[in-house]
């Protein structure tokens, strides 16, 4: 029988705080975006990922990877965004296999209009309570955890334009 590696007291304390953040922050961001923009946080994130591409378009599989979500979750959200006229899907021209999600002009306008309130909420929830040194530490901690979870993940890209 393999013995469990229990968390130390310090790890347990840190884990509970981190778990609380994983609950409180997404709920607060969803509430703000739904109230102010009629978007979920994940819907906003998908629009933001598309907006950062030169052609404002990505293969659905690449969009899923960039959004840190499963292909089925991205497909479901893109379908809802498509109904709003903010995204359109079409077959990939390069090989005819798979689909591309493309941000429409209306979707881009929606993102631009939604960004200030979202950024204010992110600032309020996270960054207003941290010093510059703590922001650097947070970045380093997130980088370390993400690299551990997925060593192939590209962590060298700059910050997103709208979050």
C-alpha cells in the first residue's frame, strides 16, 4: 500500500487560500461581466484570445489551447458567441479539416466596450492589494505552477492585450 503524501501545515494553509481564490475570483469576474456586458468571463476570454491574432481568427483547436479549455467547452461558447454575432465559424481554408473561429467587427466592438469594466474588476480583485514586488512574485509563482503542469506550454509570450 502506498502511503499518502499529506500536505504540511504551511502547504495546507497556502492551498486553502489558493482554493478560495479559485472560487471567489472567477465568480466575481463572471458577475461583473454578465451584469455589465452580458458576457461570461470565459466568453470574454475567448473574444480576447481571438482579438490578439493578426487576422482575429484561430483554429478551434488552437483557440482551446490558448483559452486553457477543452475543445468541447470552446465549441459550446463559440456557438453562443456566434448566436450574438460576435464570432463566426468556417472551415479551415488551408486543409479543409477543422474549423476556424473568427472575431467579427461587432465582436471586437463588444470586447473593446467590455474591457474597461473587466480590467477595473481584475485590478480591484487582485492588483490593488499587491505591491510591484508581489506582482512579480505572483507572475513567477504562476509561471512555475503552469510549467510544472504543462512543460510544453509557451510561457514566453507577453501579456494579453485586454486582460
